């Protein structure tokens, strides 16, 4: 979501004639796009602000946008008096106001809902992967999560708006569409005729665009994984065989405390149904270790589910108490030391899953999407349909963005392959 917001901010500023620089000392405008989901991220924002404050030109405008802006509000100006603007994740389209009035201070952390989408100019150039938000905010109330506070109540965007953005992305360079939402599979829009649109309708419409060759979506909430969505994995070949469906913990007791779906059998049934319609599908998850009151036995259940579902490409975090959340006030907070040990153990399991899956890919032929050159400039990095990185030697001739690649080697972090020459 932040990558998307960053791209839109950059595109908006370009329409005003601004150009990007990597050099803070050169910049006339410096924007930190921020994440508040864990305390560490928030702390990093403030240390970066301290560094920027010292390095920037006196005249440069300087501020924060995103969730830390919303969380800190006017306090941000107290902590860093030089800041010119503090704009929440739904008000960054107001940036031009501060450019036009550089001698003022701009604070806007309102939950404007979908207003920003109407205000932002359309992208004139889209990267190969286009992020398309289908909703803002989240109506689930996971007790650890600050997002319902920072991004507000869930609102699904009108179907036609999402499709227009998708068509525009296809016409301006995108090959892959990634539909985005905090609760993306809960997308539901009812138009003025009473017709209901779901994520499966968005996928079907995007798949009709000839330029679009790959479709994925993130992040899914387990109980919103309805049969229409499961079935579309069997019928829509452009939909990648890869689903991010966070479970967070393998302990029903902890899931209840998290206010998350706690029926592990129901979760496993969804995975089985998906495998029935798309036998090659792989699942990824996010995990939180050290949630308040998590015992060794609860944690062992998390390890067990990670092994059983064989999650790939997953993320694991130490629980971080956040303001405006219920879990921050719960008893039996877990020590940093225990959290670290559990995180290490879980990461070892997730790495083992990834290594096993990567090794099983050796010999396979996969249609992959170009991402970038590697640091050496001698290799190219592609993304497989499972979002693994695949490295190939840079060929002499120009290549297309989608390439069939034979996997020749693998380790826990990536694959190595050879481009299969088309006859
Ligand atoms: N502490 C640790 N991890 C968190 N996440 C969300 N809130 C917290 C928190 N307070 C993780 C969840 C979520 C991901 C985006 O961030 O795993 O899926
Ligand atoms: Fe946060 Fe995701 Fe839960 Fe919504 S579903 S409250 S964004 S963790």
C-alpha cells in the first residue's frame, strides 16, 4: 500500500514539473512516506527525520505522510519543529497546498475515505507491476493492529473506478496487476442498480485485458475467502497460483485474544479447496510471535501450522504494542528475549519451507516477469509465478518482459535459471 502511495505522490509531483533526486542536500521538497504498524518502523521515521533535518537545504520543504503522520498528528511538529507538513494516508493529495504556500504549516490527518483517488491525476506511465487499491481502511479489529485507527473504516472503491485504473495501468505499461486492500478479499461494491461486485468480478474483468498477463491480490482475511474466489483460481489462468492469506498464529487461544478467526479446521478446509481447484497453489502468511499471554505451547502450535501448511514467502514479526490498540493494554506482555527466541525458531521453520519449495522447482520451466538488473549488472532478476526471485545471466540481445525460464539451481533465498529461447 505504501509503495502505491509513494508512486502516486511521485506522479503527482511530476505533473507539477518536479524531478526526483536521490540527494537530500539537493532537494527542494522531502517527503517521508511512513508506516506505523510496528514501533520499530515509527522509531526509524524519527531518526531519519533527524538525519534529514541536518542534511537538507535551509529552504527545502520537509514533512511526513502516511500512518506515522496520522498517529503523531500535531505532536510531530513539537518533536521536529522544522517540519512543514504532516499528512495522513488519506490526505497526501493535499501536498500541492504546502508547495503553493511554503510559509505555512500543513496538518491534515483526516480520514477522507476515497477522496484522494478522485483528486489524484491518472498515472501516465506505470511500472510492469501495477498496484491497484480496491479499498481503503479495515473493518476487522485485530486487537494488535493500528491500521483501523490510521486508515479508518473499510470502504470499497466503485467497481468502475478500479477497472478504469486497471485499464489505464494496462495502457501505460503494466503487465501484472496486484489488487490491494487490507482486507482485499472482502471487497464488495453495490452500484446504483443494486448489482454487487466482488473481488472475483474485478479479477475476471482485469483478465480480459490482453496486456495483463498476471494477476494477484493481497492481503486476504481467512473467513472472507468465499467459494467464488476459490473457484476463480481454477478457471482464471492469469491469476497466479500464489495466495497471501495470513494466519498470524497457530494457537486458537491466541487467535481468540487477537480477535482473529480461530477455527483452524475452517482455515485448512480453504487451503484444501484451493488445492483441489489449483493443485500447484502455494500459500504465504504473516505471523506474530510473542503476542500477550502466548505460552510455549501456543508458540509450538504456530510452528506446527507453519510446517503443516508449508507456507512460502512469509513474513514473521515480534509482537509490538501499538497505541490505540486493545492488545497493548493486555496483561502478560511477553519479554523481548522470549520474543527473539521464538522469532528465530519460526524463521528457521519458514526458511526450511522456502528452501524445500525452491529446491523442488529445479528442472521446472516457469513463465517469469522481469523485475530489474542485479547489483553487478551482469544478471537479470525475474519473479516467478510464486514471487520467488529468479536470477539469469544477462543475454546479449534485448529481452521481453515475460520470459520462459528453466530453473537450474536453487537455495533458500532465490532460484537460478536460463532463459528458454523461443523458436
Ligand atoms: N506487532 C507486530 N506485527 C504486527 N502486524 C500488525 N500489527 C502488528 C503489531 N502490533 C503484522 C501482521 C500483519 C502485518 C502487515 O504486520 O502480521 O499481517
Ligand atoms: Fe489489521 Fe489486517 Fe486485522 Fe485489518 S485484518 S485489523 S489490517 S491485521
